[in-house]
């Protein structure tokens, strides 16, 4: 239970202050932050809140969106990624989650977009390295290939990450995004030393109407979390386990109740039997 | 244009008789049939209709659903697949499209479900072989992994197909299902001699509310059809190119208009410039 981290998106209506308080009330030791609510609170104030509460920041979401062709918009994005790296430093986390972006408007050249992601990471890596921040490439479910993330498999993310030192460019293993992948055992083993974040949430059916809000609480869907957690364990990952759920129904629920349910389901579906501590 | 085939699902409200007439009116030479409307018409009558109209049957959809654990339900499915093979023979097509099925209710053992697909194909292959029918394994977009098709990549489908003669077990390359796959060039090349069907439709955004009806007309979305068609060409495939679109808006449109649009978009987005004949 000590590795369990609340990703802020799971309790989307909480600001940083409320989420920090909620974690403390629930006895959690870690939190995953998002830049928008951090900006709302002010970066320095957000850093102070998590520090004073004694919480680890397991990750900062998100940098990325690196698929635009060269030009002013791409330059702006690169600058914004540098700011995100600085914010990660200020918040005390080494893990900046990178959502790499979809195809540019009207553009069908998928291979080109993927190459520009690799190029963007290469451009940002030295800046991240100097500041001790690791760019954590998040392969996304192929559902999002067109409009959110052109990296569709862990293997593909590793192909890019391996061009850089392991503590500069890593990968995110998010059960929702990777559970279907027939290569997953081999690729998680290959990711040894590069797993920057392990995130859990479920794949539920019938598929909710909004693709972005289609994730479910562990146990409500089809994913074998224990199996994937053991693969990640076997690859040497011993960091925090974040619960990140985009779901309209959960967002409409009292956030303290969501956190309580999250703890219960984490013990029931993610931990091995016997690992679950007394509540 | 001679290779263009209307998959019945694209004009979902047409029965076999209407779809056959519609193909003839539009000057098409091939049609992809579905078992339900074929049963509605009667298999013998459907066979007579396509034969009298001089149409090729490019495929019959669908066999499959082979993920159930051993027991009476699985035996029924195997029997039903044998009937589907017989129907393919009667309709004059060698291509039976196999939608392999999702996870059984409440079952999270994805590897086990995938193994049962391989076992089911091995059980059906001799029956198909004796009758000259090819089981065409359709890898499906990972979006459908939980509830429709546990084969998520072309590579995975080929792993199973290659355990059998190439004219007994083949694969379907459907642009909607495979366009995102970073391995697609290598896997289509590997599929040489096993491509039983090439189907086209587009990936559109924003993602429609119903996952099953999320496909779009070529040109309305993000897929580079010409690129994928050339890969399939280079792998030696010279059979029909089926347009199969599940889309509520198209289904509400006059089917003759849908067919006309399909021909136009096929010329514009799938064929090379200069390949398009005079209308």
C-alpha cells in the first residue's frame, strides 16, 4: 500500500490543495500531479503543499505533443516542454510523463509524425538530463493514435528511449494502454531500468461514448492487473503505482469515496494475496 | 475499379437481393456477404442471385468466436463454423472471414483465450481444407480486444495461420484494424501468399459514441490507404478490395448514394493517380 499513488485525474474536481489533503486523510504517501491544476495553484505553492504534507510526487503529467512539423508552433511546444521540465524539478519529481501527440490536422503521414516525436525527444533530452528529470514516454492505446499519441506500443516507445541514457528517457507502463499487446511480456522485460512509471486502470465494456473518459476502476473491467504488475516487478520496477482514471461517473462521485474505493480495489486486484495490509 | 467489392455491411439495410441489384446498377463485379442476410434470403437463393448477376463473392462474414472454454457452447460454435464453411462453398467463395471473439464473460485470461483461438482454428482447418475454403483470420483493432476479437495484430494472426497450409488459413488486412501498427510493413510483407482479403474503411475522429459503428468512408479520416494498398500489392495480393463500413450516418443514407460515394472515394484515396477509369 505504500507504493500506491493517487493520480490527480482520478479525482478530477480536486485542486492540488484538496488532492494533497485527500491523500493525507487516506494515508497515501504519493501523488501524481497534472500541470493545469498545478498552474492554478501556482507551481511554488503546489510544491510547498506536497512538501509540507510529506508526499512524494510520483509523476508530473504532461509534456509531449511533439508531432507538429517544424515551425513556430513546434518551437512553442519545445519551449513549453522545457518549462514542464523546470516545473518537475520545482515539484520534486524526476518523472515527466510525455503524451506525444497525434497526427497533425489533415496529415496522414504516420511514420513522419512518429519520426518527429523521436526528433523532439532528442532535442529535449539534454535539457532534461542537466536537470535530473526523466522524460517518460507513454505508449498509448491505438485508440488514440490519430488524435493523442502516435506511439502505440511499448516496443515503439523503447525504440526511441534506447537512443538515450536510461535515466534521461524512460517509459510509462499504463495497463489501460498496453494490456492487449501480444508482445507485452517481452517488451516489459526489455524495459528493465527504463520503467519510469507504472499506472493502473481498467478497460471496461461496453465502451463508453467518450473515448477520453473510457477508463474504469480496477476490477470493473477485463484487465489482469496482478499479471502485469508481476511483469513490471520482474523487470525490477519498485517505484510508485499510480491510479489514473478518466471516468465521468467517478468524477461525479465524492472524491474521498473514490479514494477509498481505489485503495480497496488496489489491494484486491493489483497486490498479491497477503500483500494487503490491515486498513 | 474491377477489384472494388461492396461489403454488404456498408449498405446495411439492403438484403442480398437489393445489394446484388445495387452492385449491378453501379457496375461492380464483386460483393462481400454476411451470413445473417444470407440466411434471411436462404443460402441457395442467395447463391442463385449472385450467380445470375455474374458477381464474385469476395468473402463471407463471418465464422469465429472461438474463445469459449471447452463445453457445450464451444461445441455449438465449432458446429456453426462448419456450417459457415458449407455456406461459403454454396455461395462460391473461398474466403470465410473469422472474427475470433473476445474474452469470455468475467474471464481475464487473455493468453488463454488466444490459445483457444489457435486450438479452434486447428480443429476447423481440416474441414475447411477438404472443402476448399480458406479461414481468413481477421486481426482486430485493440479497441475490440475485450469483447470482439482477441487477435490484435497481423503478426499474431500470422503466428496462428502459419501453423497451416497457406490456402487453408489466411489473414484479412483491414485498414481500420491495422493502420496504427508500427510493425505493419514487416507483417504485410510476411503475409505474402496468406492475404485472403483486403478491406478498407477509415479511422475517423472524434471517435463516435458507439465503438462498433466508429468506421468512416475513405477520405473522411486519418488513414493513408494508398500506402497500405501498395504494401498489400507488394506482398502479391491481387484479389478484390472490399469496402466495409459500419457507420450509423451512412446506414441512414440512400444506399445507392453510398455506393456512388464509395466508388468516387475509392478512386480518389485507394487507387494510384491514373488508375481510376472513366466513370
